[in-house]
C-alpha cells in the first residue's frame, strides 16, 4: 500500500477543492471516466478470478518448474508489488508477456469462466461523457467480461495490461506514470478525469495528479478499516456500494 506523507499530500492537485459537487457535475457533463473492471464492474473475487488465479498458478508452475505453493506465492507477490503478476514474471524471470497471457488466459479458460450478473453494472451506461476501461487484466479477458455484461459499446477505449507500456516494460496501475500517460493520450486536464476503482492504491496515485476519485466498494472486501467505519481516505472523493449511488449524491 502506498503511503501519503506530508510532501506527497501537498502535491495533490487542488485536493481540498475537489468536492462531491465536482463529481456530481462530472456525471451531468461530458467528462472522461477511467473505470476499472474486476471487483468494480463485476464480482471477480467470487467468480472469474478463481479460475484465472488457478490458471496463472499452474502456468507459473510449468514455466518456472516450481511446486504449486511456490507458484501461488509468486503470483500473489508480483501482483502486490507490480500491480500485475505478468509484470514480475517478465521483469524478474524474462518470461514473455504475450506467451504467459496466452497460456493463463486461453480460450478454454475464458470459456469456462463463472460469469457475473448482467444487471448490476448496466447503470454505468447512464453516466454521460467518455468512458475508458482501464484494467490490469489482459485484453481477451476484459473483452469477454464486457461482452457478457453487454457493455462493449459503453467504452470508447479498452486499456488492458498489454497496452500499459513504458520505459523498461509494462507500467500498470497503480504507477503514476500510467495515469499521466493515459491523461496525455486523452488530451484532457487531470481535473476533467474521474477514476472509479475498487483498489485504494490505484486511487491514491490518480489523486496525486488531480483526478476525481470514486472508491467502488461493490464487491472487494479488502481495506476493512474504511469499510467498517463511515469514513473514507482523504484521497477518495466519493465511495459507492452500487453504481446507482452515483445518482444520489
């Protein structure tokens, strides 16, 4: 988890001026939205990720020649450290990104996914403006979920982990480099961007650039401290338990 020290907090773009009203205005206007996928648009932890995690662990076993316990440990460790398991495998073991994703997210695995309910996330269509899906998952997986949720036409762009390139390789969320790159790619000012994500560390770095931040508590059960209290971290502008909450500000 990234930590904000005094110097970091002072670098937040007009932090104290980013209010719930600005989020309300962004819903009504044609702003830019960066929306996460897993545990934001659907309950991945209790559905699709069980299959994907098992497939990634098995792939690591076969590629590195380690036992299941070690492979599972590395999968989790690299996800925490780099934002995506494949980044750690590529950086530390020189494993091809495309080869690993093709193995761990094969068509057979994607066909057997425990797919989510369609109705829950459909309300995101009501949000005006341009929406980009920004996920640390691979494109084939992301498109499978979007197609099932009937949201494939909802997003102008799909930024998957393969597209999060930078100096020295992939630079996925929560790296501030990636948020900055996407904002420049969109050609907008950071204050015109609203980020919806279930992961607090992703929101922390987005806030440093001046983005509005919405914490999706729809599915993710982490960060119990803030979930069990009626509070939110200072870098979160709004927290929601369902997308309809966006229209009740």
